[in-house]
């Protein structure tokens, strides 16, 4: 919104804006305080990534070791594999999982029967609320040798084997179950974005003789373009963050080739050796990569579409 | 004159007595705060502070206790604001272990206090030099009151159990050698219709190797760290490991080993045993009991289990290793350096190692939770067959600490009676019948300057060997590439890994 204002030349001075909209700014204050206290202030603690942190000595009392923890991470025999798996899982989830809620929202938008629409919406966003542990237990049961998924697949000629015992099936199981769990919830924001599209644009399109498909392509999609781009940039900003919880609940030593990611490796290392500094170093590495990628994509996005996070 | 002499004599006697053992209840009394994780068996019934056990403990020691139950011990310790006494796995929960915790000024070095304030603990340690070494740091300092296992029956509580009723039916005896075990599984498969004769989940499969239950026939003690005449070995890197893998692969290929071992869960394993899908399982003593109970409740006729000892090369030999846990498990109480009551805390913690304290911690209160029957403390019906329907652990939770951890020496009569069924105690005795003590490496602490390197090597090597184990057994990786496997281990630094452990072990032995 601020961007648009700047665009059309209506540059408003901050002081004037505060005086005019003081109540809006007041609402902002608790959020600012929250971020300052709980997000920015603790950032100073990231220096333990460069120290040999020991809880007894505290942050200031622990000695500097520079890049030792980073070296320890990069020189691990598994570093390459971990990075590859992290990016594979993340990008696959992105490429398959990002469009799905959009397509689903568009399809749902075409449904005329309101009660049916509401029913479908409710059913599809229920899985989002189910605990991850329960979801993973279900996945393990369904993908077992005699599980329902394997039985169904064997009709199409797939081998009857527990999917989670073979490296090649891990990424599909992980990504597809993730999409199933979240596409309903993720589609909500797009459905609400539809309501922001000016109905007169639809009327104009109908007058010009556009059918439903053409209306979707030429009115709906461009209408939510901004939302899509912003969400995409945000999503890309967490590309290195493949969480360990779901993977730990699903993996085993036999399929580490495709399932061991940076966070699970750090988790295991933490168990053997309580490495506060090591995990901070890896976390910092992840954050730096994420940040650089977000900057890059924001720049590209601004160049291509004039939309960006900032 | 006479009065003064009498008084002086009495005082002298008192002083002399005080030098031999601590006297309880402690005359001056006092207040101490004690932090330990919560135990579900206790909290199911009441708060620990309200139990008859804690009341008796306070009475008998003369000290008022304030109990704290942090939900996350690592964070609690790091927060700095701790109770006088903190019970935890200090070597694991504090990076760098006990030694670093002392150097960082977090816990107090108790070595100078033990003689005066914890004589019973010191006496026990002096009488058991291996134990004393296990609880000391590499430079000989003592800063913890450890949970100790006083008898061998307490040190091995898990192993392989098989359907003894099937053995009887088939006219077979409990297998001792690898061939006999194989033949038993074949008989289970062919004559009893067991489609997964030996069922093990992934963790258990690793444990049968790391605890040497299946490795002795091939000349391998176990696949983890062990020592032979003071030389440290790592089983996963030994040549003889290949034969172990060949044996396991044979079991897998001939459908004797459960194919779903990578993904199977505990419940399915148990149901396999109950439904006759399997005839052998890796389980703890408690697990034997729960299987027998489930079979009873499910009306499975004749279902019976027996434990089998670690497999050996030739009949009559003794296995080299088992699930041997040694006299210490790492759980210990440390006194925070910031405490104002270090001497008092020592005196309090010493109580567990006295005769009276031993009985209280292990058996509870005489007349209520145990009675002396022919000199053996015997749990009462309140504990073993609780009228309120509480489990044995829950009932114990009110009166004693034997089922859980604390600063005391565990007594074998606890475990022998804890097991409700004779098969459990028999299984434990069978599993413990090995020479593990000759090969075991005690809990040695890695020297601080090598800890980081060791940690990195440990994660990488551990990931590697476990992954390759799975791939070798399932056939995804051919055993013909075993030499390359050894080469990979070389490149990952296995020699250095073993070297560091050897250094730690040598330091331990030298103390």
C-alpha cells in the first residue's frame, strides 16, 4: 500500500501521517515492542556461533573460536548430501505445493452451490489442525507393506514394499503428505484475495465475451498476482528451513540417503554432544542463505513485476 | 572433677564415633532444595513432596526438603538459578561433562568434603575402585553422588526371548550357538508357520549387535566400543563384522528375520509375538512380563517365554557380551557451587549409602512397603498387588525410589521382586550370564580438548555405520563391497576415533 502511494507521487511526510492516523500507529506499538524485545534483542546471542559456548560461563565468559564450528559443519563427510537433500525436499515442496492451493482456490471459486463450497472448505482445512505426530503415525501405517496406499499402488504394478524403507520413495511421501495436510488452509488467503477483485472487471470481461476460463486467466489471476508474489517471496525466504520434526518421525537409517537433512543431522549431533555453538552456527548459516535468497528474489520480482516485499 | 572427666570421655567417644560414619538424623538439621525431573509413576498418584517416602526421608535425615521439578533439565542448568542439589545425567546434560561443570564454576568439587561429610559414600567407593573411578573425573575429582548398581542382576535387563512352548513342542532346547539359533528359526518358520520368526525393530536390531547378543560366534565381542586386554576396538570396523553381516543377511534372505525391521513399531512387534507371526523377539525383562500378561488376557493357550543367552561359537561356552550396563548409569546428584549449604547437602546425599538409607531408598518403610522375611526385605502386597489397582511402579513411587534413580546403591532384591513372573527373573539371569565385565569400557569421559573432534567424528561415523548396516542386510549394498566399506571408515577417521576413546580409557585405568 505504501508502495502504491509512493508510486502515484502522493508522498506523505511521516509526521503528518502520524498525526492523521495516530490510532493506527498506536495499534502498531505493541507489535514493535514485541519484535524489538523478543526478536531483535536476542539476536545478539547469535555470537555464540563464534564462541565455544558453555552455559556455566555464560555468553560473555565463553571463549572465541571464530569459524571453528562452521568449519566443523562444512567439513563433515555428509555436508554435501545434507545440503542436497534439504534443497531437494524444499524445492519439490515449493514447486508442487505452492500452486496447489491456488488451483484449488480457483476451482472452489467456480462452485455455485454455497453449502457444498463451505463443506469442501471445512474438510480440506481440517488436516492442518491435526498434530504432526498423529499425521506421521497415519503415514507410517498407510505406507507399510500391507498399508492401504501400498495396496492401491500395487494395482498399478508398484512393488509391495513399505514405502518408508526405500530411499527413492521418501521425498514423494513427505511432499505429497505435506500438500495434503496444508493445501486447504493455504488456500484461504487466496479465496479472501478473490473478494478484493473489483467485480466491475468481471462485468467488463463478460461484456467482451469472455467465458469462465478466460475470465479466470485474465481477471482473477492478475487480480491476485500481488498476493501470489508476496507469498512466493516469503516462502522462498525459508527455503533452507526443512524442519526436523516431521522427518525424524518418518525416517530411519536405511533411507538417510534422501531423508537426512541439515536439521536432522544437527539434531543428532546435539544429542551426542549438546552442541549449543554448533547448532547456532548451522542456524546462522541457514539464515544467511535464506536472507540472501530473499534479497535476490525480491530484486528480481521488482524488476519483472514491480511488486516486492520492500 | 569426676564429672568433668566423664563429660570429656563422653565427648571423646562421640567425636570418635562421628569419624566412622555419619549420624542421622543430622543434629542441626536444615533446609535443602533438590531438583530432579518428574517421574510419571509418582505423579500419577500424588506430588513427590507429599509421599510417605519423602516424609520418611526428611524425618530420617533431619533435613527439610524443597523439591523442584524442572521440565527441561538442560535449560534449568543453563539458567543458573538452581536448587542446592541437582540430579541429572551430568556427563551428558552438561557439555563437557562433570569436569567442565566444575571448571565453569557450576557445580562444587566435593573431593575435600567427602571424608568429613559423606564418609559412607566414600567408604563404598574405596571398597569398589572401578566404581570410584567411574564417578570421578579424569583428574580424580569427585563431584557427584551417583546412582549405583550393586549387583550383576541389575546390570543386564534385556535380551532375546523366544517362545519356550514352541521349543517344547518341537522337542528343541534353547539355542546356544548361531547354527542352533538358525535351526530354531527355520523350525519356527516351517513347522509353526511363523512368517517373521525373529522380529526386531530397527533399534533392537542394532542393539543385538552393539550389545553382542549375536556376535560372539564370529569372534566379535560387539559392534560398539569394547576392549580386549586394555586395547580399545570398535566392532563396526572389525574384519569379523563381515561374518556377522553375512549371518544376518542369511536370516533376512530366508525370511527368518522380519523384513519390516526398518519401519516396524513396538505394538506390531508385540502383536507378531502374540499372533504366532514371530517366535523370537528382542525385549526387556519388563517386556517379557507385559507379553505374558497380554497373552493371558488374550487367552492364548500355552504361551510361554524364556530368555536365551548371547549366542556363542561352541556349545557350553559363555557369551562375550550382553546388554551390560555396568555399575553406574550416569545419573547423579551434584551440588551447585552457588549453594550455601554444601556440607549439609553432602551429609544429606550420603544417607543413601548408609544401611538405613539403603533400605529406605530400595524398599521403603518397614511394615508398610516391606517386611523382613528370613533376612530378605520383601515387598508387601500394597506394593506388589495394590488394593487400589495401582501398578507396582506407582505403588513403589509412594514409598521408595528403587524403581527410579537417585543417590543410592540399587539392591538386587528390588529387581528380583519387581518382576511379577518367574520367567522374567529367569530371563534376566540367563541374559546376564556372560563375561561382559571383562570387555566392557566403563563410562569414560573424553578429555575436554578432544571432545569437539570426537563429537564430530561420532555423528558422522555413527550415521555411516548404521546406514550401511541397513543397506547390507536388505541387500541394497552387496557384501562384496565390504572392503570398500572399511576403506570409507578409514577415510572418515575411524583410527582417530578409536584413538581418542583409547586415550580416555587409558586415563581412566591410570587413575
